C-alpha cells in the first residue's frame, strides 16, 4: 500500500497547532491502517524519523435531517511524534 493511501490529510486544529513546536503532528489516516504502517508512511512521505505513533478511532456523529437520522462515517486520527534529531515537516513550518 502506498503512503499516499494511508495518510489522507493533516488535521489542522488549535490543539494540533500547539504540537508543531514540539514536532508532534496530527493526521487523518485510513481506518484499517496500524501504527507500523502509519510510521513507515510518514517517514517515506516527509523524509523524517518518527519516534512514536498514537492512534484514536473517532466514532461517527448522529445527524438528523427532518425525521430521518443517521451517523457520519467513523474516522481514525494518528498523532505522530518525531525524534529529537529529526527535521521538521516543511508543510507545517508556515503554519506555526
């Protein structure tokens, strides 16, 4: 599986911006991806050295449209910490 298939998009929130200075980044990832696959994908895509990966599976929210109701899709987030000697990810440099 290609790294572009595993890492879907960055999560740009206030809490995510706070971690950029400490080399901690948040990404939305494929629901079936495990921590090892996420680590390899980030290292290949950005050319950095990953120290740890934490994952969170977010359940879908209940949404209503009139009398009909359903759930939005489940998502998975990965919080990636880079090693001390690793360079920062260039994409996030302009955001901090």
